C-alpha cells in the first residue's frame, strides 16, 4: 500500500506528504491518494516484504442514537427532517456480512498478495469499520407496505486500517464518507423506491466500489514498488519520500 518515491507508475498511493500536514498520533502521515477522501501511511514502510493478506470481521456504529422504529413518521407519512432509523440485529448482521464478502472477494483477486483466511506473521490485516451511520429511511419495509422515493437510504463513513499481522503495527488508514446508492444513481438526479431489495443493493454497490478501489490501488502500489526495487540505486527510493 505504501508508494515508493513520489512519482507514479500507476493508480496507487502517492507517497508525497501533503503540504502543511503533520503525522497523526500513531505516526501516520497524510498523503495524496486517488481513490479515497483521506489516506495516511507509515513513513518508510517497505510493502515488498508482505506476501499475504487477510480481512478482519468489520464493525458498525451509528452517528447518533437511532430511532427504534418507523413511529417517527409524521401524520402525513413524512419522515422527520433528520431521521436516523435503527437496524435490526438481522439487518446489521446482513450489512456487515455483505461488507466482508465484498472485500474478501476482491482481495482474493489480488495479483500481488495471496489471500489467507487467518492472518499469519508477514500478513497484512485489513480492518474495516462503518462509523457515523445515518439511516435516512428504514432499511426494510415501511409501515403498511408504504413506498417512498429516496436518493439514498444511508450515509456512512468507511474507515480501513491496515496492520502488520505479526506486530499489530498500523501501517495505513483510509477514510471516506459516502452515500449508499444503487448502481447508476448519482445522488442528485436519480431517486428510487425505498424497499429491502433496493436498499440492500445500494449498500452492496457502495461496498463493491470501496473494495475495488482498495484492492486495485493496493496491487498497483506493490507493482510500482517492485519496479523501483529493480532500478539502480539512486534512481528510486524505497519507502516514504517527500517531494
């Protein structure tokens, strides 16, 4: 995941630190990245030494205490201005299972890392958390079989933490807040009927996007590292390199 040098041979992470930024408390430095809204990397880390990758069980948390049911509907069947509807235990488990399955499926397709079910010494471990989830409509059916046209059933932040499995050291973190939208929706021009099928599909589409971006950038970065590792010394620098 760590880019080598500050030039680019593909759509991976860029290792040049952002001007005016400081390292986080865990030693990660903010960098430019084409793919997620925020990326932090451990300066100097050599990702060529990692051969395998695993994915930990994801977690989910709400931005604020969600409402218990759809009883917050007003008398004219409209939702409050800032709804945050609860997920049932079954719905939450299904969302997290979908997230895990999408990432595991993508990571199994990695061209640079071998997928393992359980991390081992020398593995990269990906930890995913959905935080600050706001449900703008119930994920399941509305009361009385009502339908409602919406642009997004949820807004959530993905936090991906990449660790070295042996030492548990944090090597990178990416963060992005995004609306869950079905395939083809833009968030401004296309609304769709709220229902379990449509809303779960919107979650899966978002997870597919995140997993694809993460896996392809990860592969591209290691590919760039391999090229630079073969360059004569002095023409490329391994690890974090400001520009």
